[in-house]
């Protein structure tokens, strides 16, 4: 979870909320975020909403600018353009690694095999529950995250948010999480089957 103390960013999310509270969803929303780029302490923060802001293009721009490494953790990922950009960076000599939620890696349209066939070090997660991250970490400096899955539906149809934060300290925290998730693939966690009773019913 990111907690960012910024009146400007709060205004951005309030504007998005107001549109949906008025009954405008998806393509009915307007792209008029008051403060799309904000300085918070030493960090630069960008905020985008889909589908009105063309979020994928901002992700692609950051991937194109990567110089050393790209690491990602993803619940759902089926956007070919983003995959192709990652494969191109791998071919250019960058480190590119990722972890997919296992139940979605083989799903319809999933780009797991596309990335793997392109040579990307991509794995299925070792968490027996759900890997729900939607994160890309670039050059140990930039974090891309939010509710936005890297999918066509997130880009064109869903109401999603995405933030891009340039801050090395934050990137280190996300890299630590990536290393934990990546290591968990090698030693998957075991899950206990638990039956709970609630109000007399099994849940």
C-alpha cells in the first residue's frame, strides 16, 4: 500500500471519484486530472486513470526509457505491446524478470508464454493463495503500480488508477518485495485447508 500525503494527489482522486459518483464510468469520463504530475518531497509522482488517460502509453514510455533493469509482479497481464517492449529491452541487454499469478499465467490471452518465448525470465508465483500485485520496477528508481492490470480491459473498459513514482527509496522497498516473491517461487508456501463456521453456515 502506498500512503502519499499530498493535497494535489487527493484532488486528483477526488476528481475521478466525482465523475463516477455522478454516474460517469469507463469511456464516459473525461481526462481532466487537475495535477497529473506532483512533487512530493524528493519524489516525482504521476497519476493516471483509465480508460480516459491512455495509461498503456505512459507505461510504454517508461519502459522505452529503461537503461538497466525491469522487474514486474502481476496478477493479470495480457497486453502484447507491453510484453514486446519488455522483450525488446531484454534483447538490448537489460535484466528483465517477472512473476505471474499462477492461476492467470495460462489464462486466455495471458502473455506468460509470449514473454517466456521471448527469453524473459518469467515465473509463476509460489504463493498458494493469490499474487495480486500490479507492479513494474525500472532501473531501481521508478515504481509503476496501482489497480491497473496490464491488460486490454484495464486499458479500454475498466475504471482503474495507476501511479508512477520516481524515488530510489521507494523502489528499494518494492525490489525487496520482488526478491521475496521471486524467492518464494523456489520454495513455495504450503497452505492449510481451514473450514470456518459463521452464523451457523460453512464459509
